[in-house]
């Protein structure tokens, strides 16, 4: 019986090796294919159009990224996303929303590649992982319960100690949640810097200006009062716009001169509104405005 089993195992090992050698079976390719199917379902995504793929591939090359990236697209949003299943395979995915202009697609693609370059994709996947969340909740509960039991041992006041334990558990959970929000906010800030710097470096000044203008537009017409920054997982729009202006300055662009001499091929709407947006919401970048105020 043992001899037959060994022959059976040997046969399938030989078959697997033979198929692999012939390119008919590749375990890694199968894993990537399954992950791709999962990502497509999760984001309602599909294979990209040639134009979208060309934009993404050029951006990847411009940014010098060598990590394996699969490009997909989705039609329900003007945003872009990075995703992975890091526990299964290092393959990463860039999902581009096509409900946007080409200029916006270029800008969001560079931002998402910032997450890839900075190693954020796997981190974001772990943060969103259900097991991580339940472990975090379990830790908070354990801290609260432990605090209540220790206090009760010395004070002999069960109700008061239980209340203190509950408050401790809540405080631990709140502190942890705020820490995660801060971590995500820092990741977004770094991705913004990466996007602005690489857009400027690779000849996409118009896209960098458009990105700033979009943030200022959202800031101007957002009817909802923004949450305190400690409760946000992204910087406020005005912060993101000022980051862009700061990067432009560091790359040798005088903002006062720029808003008077915008690129001739810039989108007409942006060309019309951008100077006023900067003067109103970011006067510290305008020497001329500062002199008027004096």
C-alpha cells in the first residue's frame, strides 16, 4: 500500500513539474489570477482601455517603480485606488476611475503610485483587515477589563471599578482609532507630495495646477463644515492645495508670477479661476497680495 501511495504521489509531482515546465500550469500565475478576479468584484472593475493603460504605464515608468502592478479601471467614480492581497501575493493593483477628465486621471494616478512607492498598499490592507480590527477591539476590552479587576482588588467597589474599566477600554479604543487616522493622514500627505513632485518633474505642470485647483474648488463649495483634523484620515482640501503650491515654489515657480502667466494650453476653466482661488484662499503664496495688505 505504501509503495502504491508513493508512486501515486510521484506521478502527480512529475505531472505538475512537467506542466509547469511547459507553461501549462503556473502556481504563481493562478494565485494572481484569483486575486485579480477578487479585486475586480470588489471594485466592480475590468481590464483597462488602451488609453488608460498607456497613462498608467507611462506614469509607472516616469516614477521609476519596479513593483508588479496590474492596471484595472472602474466606471462608477472619478477616484483611483491601490489594492493588494499582501498575505497571498506581492502583486499590487491600480484601479483607475474613468468618471473623470484625462487630466484628473493623470493626477490621481500619480497620487496612487505614491502609495505604491511608499509601501502604503500592504499597510492599508492590514488596517482594513477584519482580523486586525477585532484584535484591536479585543486588546481595548482586555485593557479595560484588567483595569477594572485590578482597581476592584484594592478599592472593593465593583460598580465604580467597572465604570472606570469601561472608560479605560473606550479611551484605549479611541486613542488607537485616532492613531490609525493619523497614520493614514500622513500616508495621504506623502502621496500628495510624491504626486506633485513627479508631475512637475515629468512635464505635467498643467496636471499639478489642475490638482491644486480641484482641491481649492472643493474647499470653496463644500457645504459641510470639515471635521477636526484629528478625526480625518485625509488632510483637508485646503491643506492639500497648499502642499501643491509649496512644492511648486520649491521647484522654482514663483506663485505670483505663475498665476499671471499660466501655461497657454491649460484648461480654460482653470485658467480663469485659479488666480482668484490662490489669492483668496492662499494669500501667503502671493507676494503681490501681501504687499496690498501692508
